[in-house]
């Protein structure tokens, strides 16, 4: 069943794209039940809820959360979540919250991929990878800070002046941005004004070494394939030989579009077998030059900064294992409480590339993040956690599920 759903997603059957005047959410008028089949620690939910509330409380008084055509002022949403928090502290499990949620929250389903509520789910994680302070052995790939010769161009500001650019004013052009932002570099020209050109792509940075030597600092050296997947995940931990650990997280990106390299490997990896594990195994079977040629198919490049905490979401909170989701922020509000139904994998051994079985879960989650590949009203990326077990599970998550948002009842529109 799972692979049938994957094939449907890969080969078609998706509904018409959401039109500009269509709402990405609709109310389920009278849901007769709400099933929470949690597999995570309930105390972890309470802690995550407290953190989410605290960050919403830091928002300006006029901050609103858009649930399709319904707008909710953040302070009203906080009040509803505080009521939920107080009730949660009196019960033993998420299942005990089902009646309270139905009584106090409306349920809204997303526009979806093939139908209302249906979403395509992938997963991300924080890898823990070995590294070195200096280049040595297989640790040849630098993790760079943002280069100082990279220039940010806000096309939205130009659109304010030039009406012909208005169609792109609010268009999201890169991961983690909030509008029509592009990144480039300034090139001097003899006898002419300098001009901005696109910043270097992956091949130009890693293989051709065109990035100026002193334009970016090196945080650490890691394995090249590890570095590539760390860029996709956005944050992680570098572990040195002396046991010291350094957390790194997304700081900026080179402005090039994200291109999944899996689509170039269908001749060696069947679609139904495609996963992080099978892609990595194939890359490691190649020579370093052959592997780099494939990595270069994705011109997008992520620059990092040192972190004192876990990875920071687009919303501004730390990622919460199994409870943070990433969606397209143009459609769904950050800081919102939702329920995600899906099937989680069961593995026989830590080295297995494929799960032995799957089990159904229904989790309370928080929409806190976004991503370069998470676009449209039917895409969800679930943060699984940190380390090898999280990597194993996240690597095989590519399936259909269901997503609904919880909106406080009886609120007046701002």
C-alpha cells in the first residue's frame, strides 16, 4: 500500500494547483471523533507546547495567524493553547486530550495533494557526523560560514518602485527567505559600472574553487558526502576525535535552486527503493570524482553558523523531535498546532536500508519550519530527531498521510 501511494505521487494523480483566490484550508463542520494514537512521550509534548506558547507570546500585538480565510490574533491563539496546556497537565496521555480538543478547537484540513487533508510526507533530522579541525584523510570538505562577498538583492523592494515587477513582489525564491530575495556577487567591470551576477554554484565552490579564499571561514572539515546531506538537513552536530561536539545550523544559501539528485539515479536505484540510505550507499560506491559529479547536479549550497542550541526553525524555536513539521509558510501559519497521521517505520537492524514493517501513528505536531523543497499545500516535512536512528527512519519517509490544523472556536475576526 505504501509503495502504491508513493508511485501515485511520483507519476501523477495530483489535483489541480491551488488558485490564488482559493483557501489552502477548509473547516470540517462537525467532526465526530478525533483519534490521537501517539507513540511519543507525553511529557515531551507538554514541554514543546510550553516553548511554542512562549515564542508566540514574544510576537507583536498585531501579529496574526492565517488559517486560510480565518485570521487569528496571536494572543487569542496563545490563550487557547494555555487552556490546552492547563488541561494537559491534569491527564496522563494525548489520548485523554481528544474530547477537550473537539470541544474547544475547530478542525481544518489542508488542500492536500490528491484530496483534502492528504499530504505527502518526508522527514528530516540532525545528523551527528565525525569531523576534524584541519583537513586530513577523508575529512576534506569544509563547512563554510556565509561568505562576505555574497550580496543580497531584495526584488520586493524594487517591485515597490517598478510596477512591472509586482508579480514577483511576494514570490519566495529561496529556502528560509520571506520574499523575493536573490543572492549574488558584485563584479567589477573595466570602464563600466559594477554589476551583480549569480553567486557561485556547488561545482564552482567545491570543485573549481572559485570562491575567494578569505571570503568565508571554515568551521570544520568533514566527509564530502556527509557535508552534502548536512546541507540538505540544515543543521547537525560535528563530533571531533577528542569527543567535543560542535552544533552547526543554517545561516544562508547561495541563491541557486534546490535540485534533488535522486532523479538522476533512477537508472541505478528503482523509484520504490529510492531513499537517503540507498542514495548514500550508491555515492560511496563511486570514486570521489564520480560522486562529486552527481552532487554537482544540485547547485544549491548552504552556509552554516555555530549554534549553542539545537537547530533553529523558521518560526524561531528549537526543533522538537517528532513534533516539528515544515510546511510552505505561504499557505500555513507558523506556531500552529496540528495533527499529523502517518505510518512510521520499524527496522530489524540498525544497518537496514528498508523497514521490516510500518505502524500507524497520529501525533500532535507544531508547524514551525519551512524548507526549499517544501512547496505547495500538500507537502510536509517531519523533523525526526538527532543521530543514526533518526537518520535511518527519516531516510525512508516518503509517503501519503493526513494533516489537519486546530483553530480555537468562537473567535472574532481581527
